[in-house]
């Protein structure tokens, strides 16, 4: 009898309309490096005391689902799971067609009515302007500061009087940490032996990201959920192929700490935790809902020790920020992650026998008043 081969395994998913109920049969295929999603059962043992010293009974209890999905981060592949991990909603941000002015003195787009703040622009956003007569005033730029009537960017603008039909819009979409709970049905398809395991009611509990020089950016989604159904045929009537972009690497992006580019970083580890849990109820052998916990963002930054700038952030309990830009190999698409407010909780120095001294600074993200979030995530794809 043939056995299942790891290379013949597929993973696909569909969003749920209610807990444990798939919203249709059109699944989306996933790219992954490993998968450890499994069904678990609690067990209950009899405590009866017997003269023959043997255990007389054992019963299976509540069923639940848990496990990890390992991946290499790329554009247009994990948007749904990123949205679920942060508990937010991907949103577009635009000024709409306005009479906008370009001010070269402050590299600022100006308006006389409405509000960039009300539109939803934030510092760190990558935006694209259009409709200006001066070509250099159009195109992409990173937002440095936002007020109601002014949007300051990081590129040189040319003075241009106000004119109608001009727009500044977020490139792609943006996601902020929030309180929306989303669940999925996830199928592991062992295609060579026609075995299909459908894990229902799966919520993303943890999201981890690892960025290191000269390596592909990797991560893990950790799920917990309701139960599993086995079948000899796929639960999907059709499967949408995954994105085809190359995985991100660390050397074609940039990292900003405290608003300045840091060139000597050796690694960045990011950990998003939702503290979600499942509990049993009388009359059911599987959970009936996901219970929410606190949203936490933590991680660690490692860098060569060249001066006391980073170390003093920890010593002086100084608040800072992190911004990671990951560029696609096509030179256009990107993911941009921002931790707008954080505190370092350590400042360890590794003193090797040979080679550079590395400082490691664990951090915890805090709620940022301007964005109303602890983590902001922008993608270039619409």
C-alpha cells in the first residue's frame, strides 16, 4: 500500500461565514514550508481503586485543533491570514480628487478644505500623488508628518499652485491591529493517497516573522480551532492558485529605528500574539467559539555594537519605533511594517572570542495614539 509523500501535500483554505461553517467551496491554495496543524483530544481517566491495581477505563474528551504553518513571506499570498492575525481590516486611504498645492519649502502637499487626518493618512505611509503639472510632484513618497491641511513627504517637491483634480492616495492597502475575529476552514490534501483533512473554525492566534541578512524572510502562523473532518475527496469544488511573487529577502529593504535608517542590524524577530483560547461546554465534544485575549506585539532587535545609541534607549527607558520595508524582487511591490511606539526591555551584549560584538534588545510594542494601533502593516497590492 502506498503511503503519503510530503512533496505531494497541498494546503488550501476558505474563510468561514460562522464558526466552523465554510463560506463556500472555492478554496485558496497556500504556499508553505511546513505544516503541523492537527486534531487533539483531551482524555479523562478513571480513578477507580481496584484490588488488581489496573486502570479500568479512559475516555476521550473535547476535540480541538492547533498547530503551525511555516512560510516564506511574499506579496499577495498571505493577506487573509495577516488580516486575521492583526484583527484588523485591509483599507484604502485617499484624499479623493481635490485642489492640492505642492510646497517646495516644506516638501508638503497642501489643501484648503477637508482633512488628511480624517482621510486616514499616517506617518510612515507610502503614498502616490497624481494630477500635478510638475512631473516630480507626482509618484510615490513616504509620509513624514500629517496635519489636517498638510501632508509632508520625504521627497523634494516643486512649487506648484493649487489646481483641481489632484489626488494623494495610499499605495495598495493598509492594516492596523484591531478587534475583528476571523476564522477559516483549512484543508490538508494528501493528493497521492486521496486523503483530505479539513480543520474547521481555525483562528490565527500567533504570527511570527524572522528577518536576517542574506536569508529569505520566514514566518509562522499558529492556529487554534474547533475540530477536524476526514474525507476521501477534497472539500473544495475549486482551488484558486496562490500568488507567484518571489519571497522577500532582507537585503533589498531597509529598517528604520527611531525614525533613522539602521545599517548594522543583524536580525529582527517579530511576534504577534492574540491570547486566544477555546473552552469546552456541556453537551458538545468541540469548542463552540474562540475566546479573545489581549493583543501583544513583541520581538527583538540585534545589531553590531558600535555606539551607545540603541543601548541608551534601554538604559534611559526611552520610547522608540521600528519600521521595516521589505521590497519585492520586481523593485515595485513591497510590505511595510511599522511599530510606531515601543520600549526596549533589555540590552544584552554578546562578547565572542572572535568577530563583532552583537547587542540584542528585546522590545514590547505599546498602543500608539496617532494610529490607534500597536502594529501597522502596508502592502503594495490592491
